[in-house]
C-alpha cells in the first residue's frame, strides 16, 4: 500500500521515500537534509502546530545521528587518519621546500656533473643546472634532432677524441669557500638567460679533475660555483686555473697544483 512522505510529500510504496530518503534506517540522507533546511526557512508566523512538531522531530533525529557518528569508533579513526595525512603533507612540503628532503650536497652535484659526461647521461647532466640552463640544453637537443645519448656524445666529442672511448673522470675536492648569497652578482646570469633563481647559499668549490683514457690523460684545477635554490645545489659556473702559459699558448700542465686538504676554509 502506498504512503505519502511526511518529509517531502512524495508518494512512495517502499520502506522509505525514494525521493528524499525519509525513513531510511541508516540515518538522514543528504537530500532529506536539503529539504528540511528549505522547510525550516518557513516564517514562524506561518508555521502550523503540525509543522512545529515535525521540525522538532527532525531536530531530534539529526541530534541523535550526530551523537552516533561522534561516538562511532570508525568515524573517530577516519577523522584521526585525515588529521595525520594532512599533517604529513604539511610537514613533507615544509621539508621539501627547506631542502631537508630529497636534497643533495655541493659535492654530489659536481660529481653528478662529471659522471653524467663520462656516462653520456643527458637526464643526469641537465639536472646539475638551474632551470634556465636546463631548459636551454633541452631546447638545443630538440633543435638538433639528436637523441639524448647522441647529443651527449656530440657535445663532448672532443673528450673522446683526446682521451679515447670509455675515458674516466676522477674528481677530488679541495677548499670550499662560502660566498654571500646577497652579494653574489646574478645580473650577468639574468641578462644571459632571461631570469635568475633566488639563492639561499653560494659556494666556490676548488676541484681537481683528472681525465684518463687509452689515448692519454690530463689534470685540471677548477673553481666551480654552486648555489642552493629551492633546497637543491646547482652548478652556476666554473673557471679553470690555467697556471703558467707555454710559448705556444697552451697551459703548462706541470703548474697544476696538487689538491689541498679541504679542511681549511680559506683558499
């Protein structure tokens, strides 16, 4: 036998109203709540005694449902889980931005730079630089039409010609001098690349690099400038210590000084 819903006036034949959900044993449905909210907007002077009794009944049902949800162990566990996940996201983001999470060191980015050259690894190579330089290398490779491995081989073909296939690069670190991030001039970098990242730290790392291969070997002393941006160390530039110059204009390799102990912060 059909019934008329006391909540929305819909005619239904089941255990509960299929229009608003009134009479559902699992609690007050969302559609019921919406209907009730609209019904309660009826001005008080226009409410009949039947309306007032119905609104009081709704309030009692909703209060009971709220109490049941609040005391439900599953609901409490769900709420606690949401709080834990939200806290973990906030903490993880803060650690990521500070560089404490998934960061690198000054030495690691320099080692990655030289190992990516000897291995011909384009992806590792471009990650050593700020986004502006990284983008320029990626654009240049796309324009060349070369694959990543082919591009790296062409970029450093001179090393292969000089030292032979499968050459190795040995890196040793000397003194590290901290520079003021505020005083480190990025204007030339910005002019060249269009924009410049904000640096929290800048260092000059004295590095001795030895190339070894079947065709020969060579040792260079480099001053590599690394900066920390967004929690990661990147390479911004490097200068080579040429030592004295021979009559033919080439550096005297015997002048390349041995690497110093990096414990002394002063060069």
